[in-house]
């Protein structure tokens, strides 16, 4: 569980090996693991509000089109409270 909670940059060799085994059994888990860090990257760069909004909308579209439902509540909350997605 802890390996899944760490940022990819914080993973140790053992963590990477564990995740590799997990992801071999569940490619969907691998995909779900990657989405939060893709979104986090948006906040790690200096971009304009318009560029951030466009990238967030793209991220939401990718998540919604992949078939994962674990982000649905987050996306709904984001849409309710974020002017970026309007």
C-alpha cells in the first residue's frame, strides 16, 4: 500500500519492484496510479491560468475516457468548485 502512496520520484528500488509486480497483474491499477501525478505536475510548473485550465480539461477527459471510475467524485468536486473547468 505504501508504495502506491509515494510519488514516483520517492520510490526506492524495492518499491519499484513491488509496483512492477502489481502492475503486471493489474494494468488498470498502473493507469490509475499515474493519473494523480500527471495532475500534480500541473501545479509544479509556472503556467498561465488559461494553459492550466486547458491542461486540466485534457486530464479530466483522459481520465473519463479510460473507463476508471475511482476519480469520478474528485472530478465532480473539481468541476463544482473550479472556474478552470468552466
